[in-house]
C-alpha cells in the first residue's frame, strides 16, 4: 500500500459552491467574518466567490468586496471561480491569487450550463491565459474538469474524454488542473483509477480533488484520492451546497469532517478542529432554515485523541 501523504490542504469552497445554491444571501460582513475565522482556524486557501453576473447569482454579487477583504489576510490564497474571459478579467483586476475556470467534461452539461462545448471552454482558457500574461499579474490559473464521473443530463462520461480535456486545458495555458465529481456519481474505485491516470499525465500540475457528498461517498472518495497521491481537497463548512438535479443532496465534503478524517489518519492539515466546529455552529446559525450536513458536530471529537484539541 502506498503511504498516505504527510500533509494535505483543505480548500474551503463553502462561500462559493455552498452559498450559490442556498436561498439565503449572506451579508458581506458575515462572509468576511467567516473568512477571518476560517483563517484563524488554519485555513490558507479559500474560494471566496465567483465573478458571474449578479442577476444570475445574487448570493455572490459582492465577490469583489469579499475578495478585497480576503487579500488583507497575510498568506491566504484567495480563489475565485470565473465562467469566462470576462469573469477572469475582473479576477485579474481585483488581484485574485487564483482563478478557477470550470469545464464540464459532459457535453450535455457544458451546453446546458455554459452554452459552450468543452472544446470552446478550452479555447476560452487560452484567451484567459493571454489576458493574465498581458496583465502582468501573478494570478494562478486552474482548470477544473467537472462531471468527471458522470452527469445527470448525459449519463456516462468517458474517463478518456475527461483526461483529454484536462490535458487540453494545460496545453491551452492553465497552470494547474483539478477534477470534480460535480453530481456525486463517483466511487472510491473509480476515483483511484481516474486520479492515478490524471497524476501520471499532469504530474505536479494536478492539484485538487472536488467531491460532492450527494450519495455519502465524499470522504471515501477523498481517501481513495489520497492513496494515489492527491494532497488538496475542496470542502464546504457544514457540507453546505447541493445539486439542482438531486433534491436534498449535500454539497462538498464537510470541511470539519474532512479535517477530522485527515487528522485521524495522521495527515497534517494545520487545521484547528474545535475552532472549525465553533465556526460551523456560527455559520449554521446564519443559515437558519437551510439544509446543513456533516457528522462530527453531532458526536464531537473522540476522547482518545488529545492531538485534536
Ligand atoms: Zn462543486
């Protein structure tokens, strides 16, 4: 068995992937308080929002302000999602540390959500890279291949197509790439197989796994990816988020549960789990009536584990 990595990064995506699917519009001050507390609990990579038109996602309309606040925290990698070149130009103007361009490997999902084929998104990546280089900014560019394990609209998505598109994003100028199980279709065996190939192809430019807990397998999928050498995972506090095609589904792996699993397995994340649990309680209080998830908050940390305190 391959030994587990010594360190792993839990990248918080609750402020984007989580909030975008909730009805509550969290005030800017609360988003900033969330970021401050997550930073204090040891989180150093946070996706703070998305540069999409406010009429499409009013929940994320304040992304520029939230990003400006995040940039005041020393050593925090403030990430934003962008759907296209226009969003990337805003991310560059606002000085995001990293911008993430999603691409859906499912052609049906890509056309429905982005009104572009996957290869048209690859062409947009090339334009974004050119804009970044012309801007002189240091913003990193990540290409995230979604629906990597299947799609509610299209059904099966071929691994070979996922890997082709991942490499096409790198060839078009992405600094790094990641894979996402957007709809919660993955299982640990499929994750191990696909991520192992992705790392073989992309090497150190393969950077992150993004798993939704739609069917309760997010942490099992993280573990499978850890075993093949992935060391960065997206997660959302209290597992917030969801999927429009799967009512009641949770979002990403819950940050606090993932932090616990990694710590319990001896993988260092630098995260203060009691502080994350306290932040979880605060954020859940702000999201009254919204579905929240996770398991650790119910039972608390095991008493056998002084290292967690
Ligand atoms: Zn997601």
